[in-house]
């Protein structure tokens, strides 16, 4: 086919016949009914992240296309299953309402969700309790940790999380960063990545709770604080600088020291406990397989995805054997 014909089909100017849909499905490994469902083309999420600027256009489009497949599957499942979040949905707050005090917005979200003082015990569960769906998949690159899409098209907000990163502190910070976008950035703007970082730091480490601990700073102190607050040593150091508990000179000293020891990429200690795992998407799948009685083949037909590819997107849970001694 010519590129012109493909563009006209995508734009809706040409309606392909059934034989074309079948050939297309074989070429792209999708069921023919995948291509005849209603949908809309969305613009790529606006971003101003310096790392994303290094990400090639083709790679970014492939990530977004994979995310769109997940959106289609989630939309189909939510036609049969209702979500009842145990927490109120995330509020929508314009930073200008707080005179740019993003830290106050983070405090407001914590208060709205009635979080206790101190570290957030499980960021993943907290976000999903508010009805935000977290979709983990391999982005095929480490140039981006996560991205989000706001609520729309009958879907709740969705955060897509890169499974290439296994550090618990990095995952928690990335999810808090994307939560900031959902709360504050319905209209993108150049400074939104800086604001999201400030929100994440304040959400995970409220000033009123951590300020008193940011004294007598040392590498050993940073390690201790990391285990308690479940954030990286670098994030804690930046928080100390922003709260004027460490001078700019001291901040640079610790950054250089950690860099020389290779701690900027791999920190010497890891947060204890299992990595926080999303459950909401898996629960949607299980509700169809168990309560609604779908088979995996029927889900494949529902989504328009080949059976073997569906297993890659939503791996089947295998029952575990219990050894009795």
C-alpha cells in the first residue's frame, strides 16, 4: 500500500473492506476486529523533561502506541466492571491558586487523603486507592521512568510505569511525580517538570515532618534517612538543600562525593521490603477471568489482540504449589 492510502484510512477518508482488515491483522499480529472499533487519535502528552528530549521520536511513538493498546483493553474491561475507589479522587489544583507554593498543594493532597504524618508507606497502593490505574510495562528504554494521562474518554487517570527500573525509591518518586501532573497540570506549561519534582519531594517528605531530622548531615545520616523515608539519598539531599538545612557548598560536596563512589547511579543501600506492585489492573483482569467467567481466548477476542501477545501484555497467573512438610 502507498503511504497516502494508509494516511487516508487512518484519517477515516477511506473505509477498508473486511479482506484488508484481515490482511492487516496478520501483518501486525492483531485480530481484524481491533481495527474497526471506534476510537480517536490523541496528541502525544506535552512534556518538557530534559531526558525525554534525548528520546527519539520513533521510540516515543512506540511507547505511546503500546500505552494506547492498554487504554483500549482497560476501556473494554470498564464496560463490565465499575471501580469504587476507597479514597476520594485526586483533586485538581492550579499552582496559581497557592501562589506557586507547590509544597502546600502536596500537603493539601495528603490532608485530603487523611494520611498520617511521616513517610508514605505504600505510594502505589495509595494512588490506586484513589482510582488511578497504574500500568507497568517495559518501555524499551531507560530514558523515561513514567508518564501519565489524565481522566477522559470515560477512563480514570492512568500512570504508565517503566518496569526497567527496579529501585523502590525511584519507583515511589516517579509515581509521586506523575501524581503531581494529574493534580496540577491539566494545562501543560514549561515549568511543570520542576513543579512536579517539588511536589514529589514535599509529598514524600513533608517539611513539618522531616525538617527536624535534617541536621548534622553525613553520608551515614543520608543512609539512615533513606531507610526511614523510603526515598533516595539524592532526593533527601536535595530536600535538605531546598529547606536550607544544607548549604549550597555542602550540597555540592556530597554530590561530588557520591559521584566519585558511584552512588549517583547505584546507592549503597536499598530500601527494605518488596517492591510496591500495582494491583488494580490485575484485579480488572481477574474479575473477567473469575467472576465474569471469561477465558483468556475470549479476552483475546474482546480486545482484538492475538492470544500469544495478550499473554505478554497480561501474563496469566499460575497457581503456586504449597509444600507441606
